[in-house]
C-alpha cells in the first residue's frame, strides 16, 4: 500500500496536479479530465497491488487463532486433542495449593496477625499481609493482591481484614479450581460445557465418594443419576440445547448441595430439603411408581392426575401432554422429573417458563383474557363437582391483572410474571383447585395461624 501511495504521488507531481489546484486559470473541462486521469491511474495501480501474491513479511508471524475440531473419523487428531487437554489439566492441577500448603498458609497468617485482636477474631493489615505473601510461596502469591485485600475490608479502624475470611476465600477458590478441573475431565469436546451423558458419567463416578448415598441399592443408581442430572438441566438449560456450561454449574448452588452429601452427620431435615439426597430421590421415584397403576413404567394422563393432592385440572394436564415429550401418549420418568421440578419450584423463572409454555395456548408469547378464561373454567367445573359455588371469572381476571400489572394492560408475558413477584400465585390459581382454594381463603388461614400462635 505504501508503494502504491508513492507511485500515485509521483504521477501527480509529474502532471502538475498541485500547481493546477493553485493556478485557478484552467477551465472546468480540463480539471475534470485531470481528475478522470488520476482516478484511472489509481484504479490501475490498485488492481496491480491487489493482485500481488507476495504477502508482507509480518503475515508469517500472525498466529493461527481458530482450530477446527477434528471430525469423528479423525481418530488420531481426536486422541491428540484428548491427550493435550489431559496434560493441560494436569498442569493446572499442579498449580493448586495442596493440604500441606494450605496448613502452612494458615500458620503464617496466624503468626503474622496484626494486634490488637478484636473479640475472638484475628486481623491482619496490608504490611503484614505482604510479608505473608513473601513467605507463602509462588502458588499462594496470586491470592495476595490489593484487589483481594480491598474486597475483604470490613470497616476496621486500622484498615485490617480478617485472616479467617481471607483463608476461607483461598479455600473456596482452590475448591472451585479443583472442581472446574474435575468437571473438565468429562468435557469430551473441550468446549467448556457438559452434555447430558457427560454429567451422568460425572455423577455416577461421584456416588461412591458420598457417604449419604451408601444405602442406595446399586440397581437404583441409574434412576438416582437421572434424578440428579435433570435438576442441572432443568435450571441451567431452559432452552433445551442439551448441554450446560461448566461455569454455570460452578456458579449455582447445585454442586454444593450434591457435595453436601459427604457429611455423614447431615440431619434428616436437611436431607429432605436437598433434591440430591437419597431420601429425596427415593421420594420422587416412589411417587412415580405409585402413580404408575398399570406398572408399564410410563404415566398416562389419567395416572398423572393423581399427582400431589389430585386437584390439578384436566385442561392443564391435557396441555402438559400436548407440550411435553411423550411416548405414544404416555410420560416417561425423565419428563416426569421436569414436571415435578416445575411444580415444586414455581417461584423460579425456569419453572415459570416451563409452565408459561403450557398456559400459552396459541404460542403467541402472552396470556390474554381468553387464555385465563380457558384455564379457569376448569377450576369452576371442579368447584361445582365438589358442591361449591363457582367464583366469577371477572373477579379473578381483575385480581390477576392487578397482581401482575403487565406492561400491556391486555397481555401478560412471561417477563411480566417474573417481574411482578407473584407469578407462582397466578399460575397456581389457574391450574390447581387446592391452590386456588388456599389463595381464596388466605385471610382466614392467617387469622387461624395468629390465633393458634397467641394461644
């Protein structure tokens, strides 16, 4: 390009284009002719330069930044990729602090704490913090930064931070890196995400390390793995792409809940609240078996109608079987797990998205008065069957729109339901008679609870 500019400049000098611009005596026709000649010369030089196959020497120094993944039949390249990733992960693992190094770090923090001591908590200032960094070794040095120190500030008058908070921060970081490396070993593609089969392999190999699952029969392991994996994919893959990012797995609390099962003294109450516990998995699978009255391993709409209190409307169940994956009109265990996760976590955006898809009759992305009336009529029919006077739809419709306060006064979108904070209530009163009855009698229940508390 520089050569092109130089040649064009020489041409202009030769033809006196500079002088022509200053002269002011040339006719307009001559000026246009000179401009055309200049453009023609530029085009000729540009085409000549563009067609030159001799690239600049710096082109050889530009690194390759895209590497195409090897195809399935390129076995050698796949093996090379797997081996290189394994070596990389091993190197990253060696960079992490081991137990002895963590113990040494705690000893150094204790020995360099900065007086005076506040209550039972030991604190350390920036100067002593730097001294510990110098003695802790190269592996620990990345944790001793001004940014980390500032993050842990707790309004101490001397500008110190808690050595316990700092040590817990280091422990958490080390654990996250270890877990990231462990999960990456199951990432077959090396793209930073796990497919369903990858996560199943990870949890299968994790089961023997969780004492709380020792009581599970080996024949139940496959059902347990399916139960555990579905929670990850239901919440972390709402668009149903078939894969979840490793970063998302680390950022959510599900892995903490799963690894909590290493605690041999975990209380029964905590086990009930933990989806990944043996108690919870057996409860969900037991419900599935109890609903499966013909014992064919699948659930029909009639069998699913017995779920929970048995008060889900027929219209809602019809829509479930229309929208969800079924096999000859029956639901398998995996689809049932999504159904359970949605109904047990109605306040969560992912559950609302699942249920909204069922309520959105015409797939328009919003609920209008027609859709609300369509589902609430089934509630009214159930009330008549139980000998109750049906509630007016107009009253319920007004209450729903008052609760949601949608951006469009005639349409309720998924975003409106999530933003209003009462989306779970709206969904419940449209699909479940028992849920509607509890909402309708909420004031009486509050007064009863208050009376019971006072007595």
